[in-house]
């Protein structure tokens, strides 16, 4: 993790805004990872608490994550723990001086979700624009792009490429590769073991990968064990992916531990991977 004193010269940063899951862990907000490049932020997944976590990162020196700067977001898939913060990410920065539309990029169904959120808050939006606040109508616009595999976004700071991954029966679920001027970053999204992620990374600077504890899973009911084996990646399997991918840093997120210790998870990773890794915590920066 980069010390905060070094933030001033780090061109590209990976900021963990939420490392949690649907489990209501007060120390881990819902899944969200930000890539920050040259003062611009690109946020992947919008779990509960995302704007306040971003504001906390801004207070620690990552000014690109101040509410007014939250303009671009990507969704790996549409599970509620990854999207419950969408209304927060859309509306609160609009109140707090984001004078730009929200650019939202995600799988099929993203446009429908965005339209329903706008409809749900129709009275609020009208009040904020037309009454005493005199809000900026532009900030209450959502520009949606629904994606397929390939290059999905490009600007002066980043080129973002998507590949499909398998996740619990979703017809579209993605992992993303960010190419910036100085780093390559891969974010797995939610997925089972997939060597395509290792190929996508291929020596990348940071591989952000979800994980569950293999030992912890044995404590779950049979129905949930079946689900998680078909939806997520065990500690040893994340290690196998990283051993092929050889990232400069493996960062674990979306942590499903079910009462086992982080030391136990580390042992599971180490059983198949000898390279550098970190068990992510909210507001860690890489």
C-alpha cells in the first residue's frame, strides 16, 4: 500500500472504496474500486456506502474522489451488492456540485436500471432543479452505454477493455482491464476460477480479485456451498490465477470469510501462490 505522503506524485492509483459483500460488515462497504488517473476517477461497481467512502478517500488526499468529481462509473454485473449505491452515486454528487452528467457503463439491463432510478426520484429531481436549489439539470442526466466484450471506454487517461466471466447464471458479467499511461490494472468482478483473467493481467501492475475462504465455505449450508462454488473464487484458486498472471501486486477484495481469520485466508493463497499480495481493506491505496 502506498503511504499517503507519496500520493502527490503517483500518477495512477487504485483505491478500494468497498471490499465487502452482501454481509453487513460495518468495516467493509459494498464492492467498489476506483482507478484514479491524472486527477480523474473511474469507479468500478457501486456498492452501498460508495459516496461516503469516496469522500473519505478525498479527505485523505485523493481529490479526484470528492463528490463533485464522481462522473464515470462501470458495473461488472447487476447484482444488488454491486449496484445498490447507484442512486447514491448518481444523486448525491449532483447535489454537491457535479456539473456534468453521470457516465454509466455496464451490461445489458444497466439502462433500464438507470431509467427506473430516475423515475423513482422524479419528484426529488424536479424539486432540486426547479425550486430554491436551482440545481444544474446537466448533473441529473445519466449517459448509459451497455457493453459487450472488447474496448468499452477510451479517453486521454484510460483505455478500458472488458471480458466476460462466469458468475452465478448472469448472462453478462465482466472483468475489466484498465490501461493508463503508467499502469495496467485488472479488476475481476465476481467470477469463478477463470484463466482468462490471468491472460488479461499477464504481468499487470495490480490484479484486484474477489475471493472466498475454502475453509470458511465448509461452515455454510449445502445450498450456499453450491452457490458460492458456482459464483466466486476460492483462496487456492485465486492463488492459481495469480501464479499464472504474475501481477506486481495481487489485491484481494469482496472478502467472504464466514468467521475464519485473514491468516487462514493468507495460508490458502500461499498454498498456490508465492508472489506479493494484500488482503484489501476499505480506503487502501495501491
